[in-house]
């Protein structure tokens, strides 16, 4: 990946790829807003701060491919880059950590923070990381069926009178 070379800065890569790359999603109908499809982008906003394909230390949280109710934390593995700067083992370029569906939300948040701070990942993305994990867990939750509304006021008195009249 081009972001791993020592002689090219990440800012230069951003300047070259910010207007046109494979993960860019432009929408003219929504006021010219631009989004990103990058799996290592926590907010899906096309912005230098959040783009994961540029930074050497990037974080991504997505639903697990094995279990749609579980979460997967994906981080770039700095150990897979050889001293010359080229990725020596592309299959090991990313580290993944799976959180099962039955894990409590607060435990997931604690583990996310622990996993990223232990490896020295960006602290400025911590709030976005927790917000993304929270939003995914909220979307994965099954909705309870809404109970039938109970009549109140005059309708309730009418039903009660009809029920007593029939009995």
C-alpha cells in the first residue's frame, strides 16, 4: 500500500487522492456532501482525519462477516511492514478482534479502548470509535413488538359499560 513507504508523506497521499479514489462517494443531491466507503473510516465522512487508507495506524469497527450480530475491530498491523517500507505480508496487514453477540456493550467499549491504547493508536478517534460501536449495537438489537394501545377516557368507559352490560 502506498501509505507504507517512508519517502512519501501521508499528507501528500491525501492531496493526490482526496478528489478521486475508489472509496469516495459524492452526492450532488444532498448539497454536495462527500462520504467514504473505507472500512477503516469510523464516521464514513470523507475527511483527512478519518480516512483509514492513508494513516499507518487506522481503526475500523464493522459488523462481523461470520455473525451479523457481532462486531469486529480492524486495525492496521505495523509489524507487517518491513524496514524498506513495503508491505512484506499483505495477508497480515490488518489485525482483527471479534466481539461475540452476547458481549455486553460496556465491556465492548472497555476492550476497544484497551486494544487501541495498548498499541498506541490515535486517541483523538476514541469518541468516534465508541459512537460507531454503540450505533452498530443499537442497529443490531431486535425491536420489541409494540403492544396494543389501551383505550383511555370516554372510550374506556364505553367499553367497560358494554362489558358489564353483556355480563
